[in-house]
């Protein structure tokens, strides 16, 4: 069985990727420092505790497991915090990724799948966001991800590193079998925040900004189911193994939902009202982020199956009710 090194495999998306890798016949090796991840989410392969900032530890893990590819999920990803503490983001995400890419290159592992983000596009109203769109991030988190994309291009020129870069839109939902799920501490993602409010685990959902230039005044995002998203990563590994070369893909559905539309779906799925209060806009939030590309479907053969809002909220609600949120 071929080993794939999964950085951030103890986190939300990484743990779902490990499950998908195992199902696809790979052995996922999780590398994680548990800064925002959970050891009990590492269920589908070995765990190597370590920090991306520790180059020696990375070299040890590459030597021990000889992975055929890297899936790089590990990062800090809170937009608001990145505006207050940009150094923390540049150090962890950019310096950490530099260590990882150098360690992979020197171990001869030249296949790299990277979690980038639509936050690299910034706030471009009325622009169709496809992979050729100009990247103008408006927060330090997005800037750190754009820098890593640039880094991968430089290491392709110098070392032949082949990369598949996925720019995710908003990832949502959970494993429908509820073996793994979403649990960020603190939580900043809309659907788990709504479900916490529905379940009485927080007093109310705060809607940040109700005066955006959208039909109901709240921000619009493109939500993609985590299981569909990680399926694209498996296709990304296959793409690299088939030597198809470095490529960037947006991962979104092309359909946007406002905060109020998501709240209304959650109320109908759970059968309960969503307590909410209105707050001011948050620094770093864009009005609308929706993918305008079908490249992943056309070229990778990606076929998202669960990315409708109903499934995403229902799967998240099922996970929410397992009690993992009570940790
Ligand atoms: N969740 C989304 O909607 C979304 C959208 C766009 C992009 N992304 C990207 O996807 C990736 C995964 O996101 P997530 O929501 O699963 O986040 P997460 O916080 O649940 O997972 C990140 C994991 O990385 C680990 N990590 C962080 N820094 C590390 C370091 N220096 N060394 C080792 N491990 C470290 C954490 O402990 C955690 O387990 C991130 O790169 C994020 O930027 C997520």
C-alpha cells in the first residue's frame, strides 16, 4: 500500500481526507501538532506528531514512511485572527510550508497536493472567479496561501516539484457515517455556529454585517461538501501519478448562499429556530465568493455528489448530535 503524508490529518478536512485515502487503497500518514486538531480524529492510519516548523522532524518522517505524495492541509486559517496577528500566520503557514516543501524535495517526493483558498482572490465584486482570476487577498490568511502557491511554482522550476493546488470555497458538512466531523476551537465556520445556537450551546448566532450589497444584506458564499472536496484530492493524487503536470483547480459548486439562506435551511433541517443577533461587519470579510469555474469537473473528472445545502446541513447536524462538540 502506498503511503501519503497528510499534514493536518487530525483536523476537519484532513481527517476526512484520511478516510477517503484509506477507502481508495492508500495508507494515510498524519503529521500534525494538534494545535487545532484532535488525536482521536486520526483513525485511518499512523499518527506522527510534529510541527511543520521543526524541519528535522519532517526529515525523520519522510525517511521513515517514504510517501509517494503529500497532501498539505496543515495551516492556521482564521481570517480575523490573521488580521490581528499576521506574523503568526506568515510563520506557521509560509515558513512551515517552506520546511515541508524542502523536506519533500530533498526526500525525492515530488507530488504535492495543496489546500489553498478562494480567500486568495480577495473581494472582487461582479467578477467571475476562475483559476485565471487575479489574486488580490484582503487578509493575511489569504496572502499566506498565495505566497505558498508562488513557492510551489518556484520549487517546480528548481526541483521539479509537481503540484495540484486546490482553491477551496467554503467547506461544509461532515462524514455521513459520522466517524469524523468538524470541530474547530474556537469555531468560526457558519454551519457549526448555527447548529450550536440551535442546540443552545451558544446563546445566539452573530450575523456579521447586514448591509452588504447582496439581496438580503448578508455575505454570500459557495459551500462544498467536505466528502466531495476530499474526493477531488484523491483525483489530484492520481493526476500527479499520471504525470499530468502542475495545475490549479477551484473547488466550489458555482452556487452562492447568503448567511440568512443558510440559517433558514438549518431551521428547516433541524425543525428548530436559529437564535441570532446582528453585529457589525468583520475586518477581512468579502461580500461574495462564488466559484466561476468547472475546470475540476472537466479535467479531473470531479463529480460532486453531496454538495447541496440540505445534505451539508443534515450531515453536520448528524455529527453535531454525536456529542463530539461537548469535548
Ligand atoms: N474549512 C474551510 O472552509 C477551508 C476553506 C479554504 C481552505 N481551507 C484550508 O484547508 C486546510 C484545512 O482546514 P481545516 O478546516 O481542516 O482546519 P483545521 O484547523 O481543522 O485543520 C488544520 C490542521 O493543521 C494542524 N496544524 C496547523 N499548524 C500546524 C503545524 N505548524 N504543524 C503541524 N500541524 C499543524 C492543526 O493541528 C490541525 O489539525 C487549511 O489549510 C485551510 O486553510 C479550509
